[in-house]
């Protein structure tokens, strides 16, 4: 065995040596699985619904953003007990800088987060906006719940990358978050009640918040409150959102193709692309475009439902991604075969110098 | 693994392979999420319509673990590593973590990690590695070559 092989074997053995205890066999595994197989499509469906709504709002909502789709990865610090802040860190909100305090000792963690922003789909057939997951990193006091940190990240001023917009006005903020198993209650400030400036924008704003909240764990319902009271009059049309909202609340107003995976920044030798779609004959198409604009992968698949109903789809792409590709997911128009409702997701690996959402 | 009625005994299969699958998953996603990946993979495999016809459940489970680990995303290990480095001592996981190795493996894609593990830990020939990864032998060699480049500094 060569020295190289010995070192590789050492690496493999040391990696495996960290193995935890094997998980026990779930006695009700079969029952669990049957229940899950019904639940997951529902969740995916619900997720798609929200995206559709957001897409519908794009033309009206573009209060911030525009241009081509870019990279990401920001490091942000939430408000409160900031301490051990690296020189490059930003304190949330972006306009405030927290001086490191020698007396504070709260641990700061760097976590990954996914918030939902809005894209205007290329060659839109429905005119609806696309809700797309956007990956970022942030620094946060260890005591801050993950979902609360993400909602804080989504609200307030954002330095959006080109190609992304948001319908959440800058003055809207999260006051408090309460988790109760599969439901989350999000207490908002008064500015929330004014909505985003139009019905479509209002729906999209809600969708962004709901999708961002439900991206974590098993949250299925989001209850919005202001001053602790359910909201009966929201936005320009006075929407009654006093009941908890699931991700399928506004599905019919989102782009016909919803991509939930991957999010920006993910890639490797293989990639799973998945989501839900409501497209002609349930046929979903995919392209991978390299940095030079060349289509290097073409594929299509059949969603579990289509032409009037939403179905789940997924692609497994085995391709040596360099981190500069773009994934395009769409369906072909039956009229002229052109790609319709195209959603674009950049494949970019971790980039510490990536897009800073909170840059002033 | 097949009962007298021709039904795959899921529990028997699980108990037979869960230990090695957990080690494999540890090499793919790190020790923090390995158990979750194995559980998810077994749930996925047992619910698959192909499962009753699977001739080699061990190889099939390895493929599903790789699939779930790939979906788990390359960035997750990086995030876990960053958390580990910034965590307060009292919040550190009970198990021992080889940070040096994690930092080296972090540079690899999940597919490259799988090729390295199956070749050097499981000690399988290239065609067997290819079967467990669901790719060609040539692709296995390419993954190993790329892994070597990424690990150049660690290996030197």
C-alpha cells in the first residue's frame, strides 16, 4: 500500500471512528412510513401553494431588487446580546453596529438559514411570482431560536442581490415568536397591519413569512398576531388572517413551478432538484447551464400530478458542478414548445465573501 | 431477509446493517447527523415500491444512504463545523469529534466522500464501489482522483 493509500485509509478510518450509536429500529416503522408518505406530499403541496402566491405578486411588489440572479451567503448578527463579534460581522438591523462589550459573554453561533425571497419567472405563463429559497449564514446569540432569527433576517432592511425582490416592507418587524409543536405564533409590529401596498403584494408578503417560518422543523401553521391579538384586518383589502395559515393558503397565486431544493449555495458532484408543479401533462423540465451559458445537462420528469393539479417532482443530477452553474426548472408550452415559468437557481458553494444581505 | 411469505423482513434487515450504515453515514455527513440520515434512508427504502424486489438489500441501502446524504447537502457539514468551533464548551457534543479530519473531509463532495469511504474503509474494489454508489467504475475513479486533489494538503 502506497503512502497515499495509507493516508486515505487513515482519513476514512478516523472519519468512521466518530460514528455515533446506531439509531434504534422504530417499532412502528411501517406505520410511521405510511403516515409520512401522505404527509410529505401535502407539505410539499402547501409549500408550492405559497410560492405561487408570491410569484403572482412580483410585478407589483418589486419594491427592492432586480437584475440577474447571483450568489449569496451573508454573515449577520441578530440584535441583543452581541459580543464576540468578528471584525466583519454586522449587527441586525443593518443600520446598527453593536460595540463588543467586555462584560457580555453570550456565545455567538454561526448558522445556516434559508429565507424565502421572490423571483420574477422568465417567460411567465401565469403572471404569478416565484417564491424561491435563499440561503445565507448569520451570527446569532446561542439563545435565539432558529426560526425567530430567520424571521428577523427577512424583515427590516435588506440589501437584496440582483434578481431577487421582497414584498416585506422595511418597517415591518417581528416582535416575538412562540413555538407550539407544529404551529408558530409570530407577533408583528404595527407596520405589519398596513400590508405591502396592494393585494398581491400583501399575499406575497404573507407567503414569504409563512414559508420562511415553516422551513424549520415541522411547522405547518403560522398564526400572525399584533400586540398578541390575531389579525382580522390586514393590508389594503383588510384580509382576515386571524386563523393560522398553512403553506397551501395561497398556492393558486404562485408560479406553476416551485423549486424547494436546492437553495443557492448548494452543489457538489450531484444535486437533487425537487419541488412541486402544476404544469401541462405533469411534465417538468430541467437544464443546467454553465458559466459560459452552455446547457450542460438536460432532463425532464413527470410530476405526480399535473394539468390542473399540483404534483411533486424531483431530479437527481450527477454532474461535476464547479460552483458556477445555474439550474433552470420549467415546463414546455404546448403552443410553441418554449420554456415557460422558468425558475432559476444558482449553484454556488460556500462563499465567505458572498452576498451580504445586511450590507448598508 | 425474506420471510416464508416472501415479504422482506425490514426489522431484520435494519438490525443487520444499521451499525455499518451509521458508520458510512458518519463518513458522508459527519457524526452529528449520521443517525438521522440512516433513519431517513431506511424509511425511504422500506417504503419504496422497488424494495420487495431488491436482491441485494445491503447494497441498495448503501445507495439510499448516499442519496439521502447528498440531499442533506454538502454545506451542512461546513455549518456543523463552524458551530463546533464557535460553541461554548458546555454546549459541545458528548461524543469526541476529530476536527482535523472533519476539516479535511469538508473539502470533498458527498460523492467523493462515498468513494473514499467505500474504497479505503469498506475496502471494496472499484466495481463494488460503483454498485453501491449507483455509478460507473470510471466515475468512481474520477471521484477518487478529485478527492486526492482536494486532500493534497492533508495528505502531504
